[in-house]
């Protein structure tokens, strides 16, 4: 089984769209959107990790 099969169908469709149909302008917009989304999610997860360390006394 391909590791990519574990991701949601919507992500698979997005990757297919990027590979086959997206223009350069669309690729730039998608990249900005994904970069911002990943950055925000990383901040949320890192704050959660810091809170766990505080609760554990670390």
C-alpha cells in the first residue's frame, strides 16, 4: 500500500490538480495558502507541547 493512501481523498485530489491542471499563478496561490496553514498549525501544536512539558514539570 502506498503511504499516500493514508491521506484524505481531498488531499489526493489537490495533488492531482497541482500536477495536471494548475497554472503558475494558481500554484503560487496554493503554495502561500499551504505555507500559512502549516505555519499556524505548527504554532498550535508547539504550544500544546510546551503546555504538556509545563504540566509534567519539565
